[in-house]
């Protein structure tokens, strides 16, 4: 005797709405409603598949209201876990991007400082070359 009668599609839809309607998700209402309909559809497909499984392997697999509730609950748990993991990764990426932008600003400042230092360095090189010429000339005159 099979005590587990299939739920009507409207009942599955109502139960998924009860579970998912107030569940916080990073999506719009249209997508959320489509998800609720999809959850009900998945359960109906599993019910049909269990009949095919029985016909092929002669083993019963029961799909109960409890399994549907467990499916919805597990979806919510997995969604929450994955959403938090993705949020952590997004925060790390955003932190890395801010570091790159800071480094870019620092490089621009260093380029300006380098250009100013090159002018001072060129002037110092010119003075040291003149000084070297004077020293070379005075050393040559001292040797004579």
C-alpha cells in the first residue's frame, strides 16, 4: 500500500513560497518567483523519476512531503553558505583592487618625484664633471 500520494503542483508551489518568500536572497522578486516554481517542478520531476526507477529496478524510492521540506531547507542552508563564501571572496577582490589603485597613485607620485630628482641629479652631474675637469687640470699643472 502506497500511503504517499503526490502533492498537487499548486500545493508544492505554496509550500515553496512559504519557505522562500521571506528568505533573504540577492535577487529580484521575478527571479525569486521563478525559483519557487522551479522548486515545485523539481519535486514533481523526482516523483515521476521514482516511478521510472521502480519500473526499471523494482525498488521503491519514496518521495514524501518531508523530503520536499528537507529539499527546500537544504537549498536555503546551501544558498546561505555559498552566498557568504562569495561575499568573502568579493571583499578580498575589492580590497585587492583598492590596494592596486593606491599603488597606482603612489607610482604616479613617485614618477613626479623622480622627474624632479633627475633634474637635481643632472645638475649635480654637470657640477661634478666641471669639478673633475678642474681637478684634472690642476693635477696636470702640478705634475709639470
